[in-house]
C-alpha cells in the first residue's frame, strides 16, 4: 500500500490538473511528473518561496535550486529511494528505468501513476 504522500502524487497525476512537459521540473507550460511532486510538496507543506525563476533563464522554474530532479526533502517526503525515481526493471526489459526518464520518453501521467501504484522494486526507500 502506498504511503499517503505517494498516493497524493498518484491522484494529482490522474487529476488532469497538470499539463505534462519534458526536460524540466516546471516551465510556464507545465510540469514533469517529478515537478508535480514538488508542486504538491509546496502546497502541502506551505513552503515559501516555492517555485523561483531558474538561474538557467528561459521559462524554467526551480525549487530548492533543482530544475530536473527531486530536491532531497521532496524525495524523503515521498519515500522515494532516489531523486529521479529510479526502480528495478522487470526481467528482460531494456533502457533507463526511472520516473524521470519515463516522463521524458513520452509516458503519460496516467501510465506513470500506474507505475508508482505498482510499487516497483527499488522505487521506495526501505523503511
């Protein structure tokens, strides 16, 4: 059974509230799956200042100086083992296995929510 915060992420990914982007946590046009997690963390913990314009410029936003991976406090809040949401692939699968790589490969938020709900080996830190 998912922890409470991971379940909130699954619900948010399925909500239709967030537009999906690739290559960054958050841009003016939307969020990647890990950016949704950061946005939830900001809202749930009443974190200020929240999103800030990235030092890299453009339309990219950062949180805790991160633009592409989970800040450690969000990773811990979710119970993830790594800041990219890495997990062990099923036998015979090829490629990079993380929520970040899935998002940037065009896997939908719905499918990423399914991945999280399946609790693949290695995604969550041992408690």
